[in-house]
C-alpha cells in the first residue's frame, strides 16, 4: 500500500527555519517525480519544489528560490524540504506528492507550517 507521511511542520518566527520530511512507503520502481506543494487558508494549492527519482535535478517556484532546498534520501525513501528565511506568507499546509509513470499520483496528509512572531 502506497503511503506518504509528512512531518517537521510547526510554529516558527519570521526569519527562522524548518525542515520538512516525507517518508515514502511502497514501491518506487515507477516513481517519476517527487514534489512539495502548499496550501494557505482560502488559497489554491500551489507548487513549491520538485525533484526526480532518477536524478538530482530540481526546480522551484520563484517565491522560494534561494530560501528552500528540496532533497531526497533514496536509500531510506525520504523527501526533504529545508526551509530558511521563513516569512509569514509561507504559512500553509505543506503536502508531499509523488507522480508515477502511467499518470498515478499520491498525496500525503500534510503538515502545518506557521510563521508568526
């Protein structure tokens, strides 16, 4: 059974840092892309950062470039998102997503990130 479990969210002051993790349970042989999305209250879900299972290429939404870093631990099947210089507008629920060949995708349950003084 495929399962994604995020962790690492919490309350942080502006300028602070958090590291999110997403543990992936299930087969990986057909996994294509691994992505972080976020959704703020009253807003649509938006793309944050992506990497690929088969290589270390990455891409980021412009609003996180230079502040967030996506990485993966393939041996342990964990996706990370290191978030630095957090701002109140980064407050959202952050979701892990995996996309598989054939068009199947999976979502985690989300982890809340709140940036406030």
